[in-house]
């Protein structure tokens, strides 16, 4: 029960609603990860309706700071997308990755989103080194990144639940 109270610090919701949102979002992230693994590309429309619904809710709650934080995160990722494309000839991640991180930021906060990106990148690096070692992929191959962001999201939520850090309580 203490974990539920700690998790609800990040939201202005009732703790029961937090768990309902968590389970719905888990199914959504699992679906997106499976599509990304199979297709390695997905439609941005998968993110449009959830993003609009979350934005409308935040506007109705006058949570403009969360919207601002997500906007800054989105613009930062969007700019880095084009910088990587210009420097390396292809982007480091896709539009779906940016959209998923933005939705995570809207629902769970910008800190969880950044930590999800960091942990996801570390996990992806480890998995890619193993796959390179067993010659399943070659250097330069594209890998789907949404599953790694999803793993990073779950691990970052576990970190935020089980740590009592001052950093996480700062808004």
C-alpha cells in the first residue's frame, strides 16, 4: 500500500485510478512494442488519440506545467532527431519513440520519461552487444527502440516507487 501512495505523488489522481491507468498503459505499451518489433515502423496515429485525451485532461485540470515540461521534452527530442539525421545520414530514433516518450511524460512526469529513455538506451546497448556477439545483427542494422523504452519505463517506475529520493519528490 505504501508503494501505491508513493506512486500517486506523481499524479493528481486517486491511487485506485493510478493503478487502472497503469494497467491500461501497460497493455498499450505492450501493443506498441509488439508492433515495433514486428514492423520496425508504426503509424503516428497510434499515439494521436491517447495524446489528445491526456492533453484534454491536463488542460481541464489546469496542469500547464506538465504540458510545458512535455513540450520541452518533445521539442528537444524532435531537434535531436533532425541533428542526428543531418550528422549521420539517418535519425538515431524514430517518431514513434518521440511520441511514446511524450505520452510517458504527460502521464507519469518528465523525470520518469527521461529516466525511461536513459534506462532503455542502456538496455538496448546491452542487448545489441549480445546480438552482435552471437551475430544475429550487424553494425548499422536498425533495431526497434519502443520495446526498450517500455522496459525503461517499467524499471523507472520501480525505481521511483522503491526509492525515497529527494530528487523524485521535487516538482
